[in-house]
C-alpha cells in the first residue's frame, strides 16, 4: 500500500506541517506522494472561493497545482467535523473518503493522508470517529506528538488507542513547537521509545517562521535531515511493526 496516514496526539500538534514535510522527505528519496486532507473545517474565503487552509500550507512547499490537492469535505465552521457537517446539512460518508484515497493513489502513486484533530474526533453524528475510519483504511500511521512537557502521557494514550484497534503504527514524529530544553526533549523521546518499542522517525526542530521554512528548500530539508527514511519505507512495504490487541 502506498498510503501513509498522519494523525496527532491532539489538535494543533502540527499535523499539517508534518504532512508537508513528510511528502517532501519522501520525494527527496524518490517516493512520489501527494498530500490529502479528506476533511477540513474552518475554511477560508479567498477571492470568492472557499479554500482549505491546510492545502494552502501544502502548496507552500510543493510544485503540485492546488486543484490536484482536493479536499473531499470542506466546511466553514472551525469545529469538530461532525458538527461542522451537521451545520451545513451534510453527512460525511467514510466510504467516499476511502474512494478518494484510492483514486489519488492510482493517479499519483502514493498518498499522505492528514487526519483532523486527534484520534477520537467524530466524523458523523452517530459517533463514527476518525480512528474508526483509520482502522478501515488499514494504512500505516505516523503519529505526530509534541516534543516537550506533557507529551509522554498524550503519546502513550494515543499509541494504546491505535494498538487496541489493530492499526499499524509506522512510527512517531516529534514536533518541537515550544523550543523546549534539549534534555527534556531527548528524555521524552527515549522514555516513549522504551515504554512502547515504537520506532521514532525523527523530530521537527523548532521553527520561528514556518512559512519561510516551508518555502525555502534548504530550510525545509534541514527539518528532516536526521529523520529515518528506513522506518517509512518499511511501513510502506508492510514490514513495519505489527500492532497488538487487534480486534
């Protein structure tokens, strides 16, 4: 399967930045993927059109036309997808999301799918959550986590939730959002690695101006120069670590 799923330990952990950098990282290693934001809330009105802000972020670093990076469901209200859809009298259909991923994979060879919020974000009013769709999709997951204080608990809970559903975890990608002390970041990463035995892909270093970083190829590459490409390649060839507790 040529699909990676990017999720986060919670909202605003940096999934969009991670998705953009992962796509660029894969491209630099000869793996051609396109980013895909299946459900976007908080749309932006630009020149009379509603635009997905996450797709606009992808565009900063890619040579792919905006129209090729579609969003299946785009809602105005910046809230949980199930509520945003309800307010616009729309029902999110998981099967439609899966079909879009398959179509993009056929067209572009590979897809980096970015989730919305955390694992238990509801997509429908009957309680069907993002993690339920992830289980159906069966794509290996990159879990984006904060690098600083508090990340051990959030990351452990997210990993346990994924394992309980039998969802394959490619690895954890840490994001240094607050420029935390290096000794804290190092210890957090090592503790999570020891407690879970989940591979660590790498760390996104603190960026004072992320827009400038994404648009500059040199600065962009500096973000992932120490990442482990082998982890992602193994995940994409179904050689990644198998999860336990599958239902």
